[in-house]
C-alpha cells in the first residue's frame, strides 16, 4: 500500500514538473502556440507509467524477500556448522535426545487401517449370515412345497 502512495506521489511530482517546463517554454517564447485545435495524444500515458512502476515494485519486493530468505538459511546453516564443530559443549546442550519408542506402539494410521479391516470383516460376516439365513428359508419353503 505504501508503494502505491509513493508511485502516486512520484507521478504527481512528474506531472507538476512537466507543467512547469511547458510554462517555462511558453514564457521564454521557445514554443509557438498554434491556433489550430489538434488532439494531442501523448506517447506515454500515466497508466503505462503506473504499470511500469508497479511491475518494478513487484520485482524489487520479490528480490528483497527471496534474498533475505536465502541469507537467513545460509546464516542459519553456517551457525549450526560452527556450533557443531567449534563449540561441542553448546551443541550438546541444544541437541535433542533421541527418544526410544516402543516398537509395539502402533501409529495412528496403522491403527485406523487395522480398525477398518476389522469392520470390513464384521460386515462380511453379517452378509454371510444373512445370506445363509435366506438360503435356509428358501430350503424350508422348498421342503414344504
């Protein structure tokens, strides 16, 4: 938002400068004013200038952000290497101890898979029971008939 205000102020100052220059040319008779009313079509409009400044602002902001992130990661990795190599006592203080996990402990995903398999087996058993009951009923009806 601040960049838009800066671009607006620059364009206003530029327009004011062009008007002052044109007034100076007219006052010093360096330009002749023709009586004919021709439409003046400028080659550079304010919209084009604004687009150029916005594009330049976008690229500069992207460059600043990317370079700062790159610098952050480089310094972070160099500090880690320095601490590991030169200051092992400090490195031991900041390193995390490896937790020995119980190999019998089941992860959330494995537990979900096992539960779904059990549910599928139960549904299969229910379907088999219903199917067997229907077959038994059909056999009883056949015996009666």
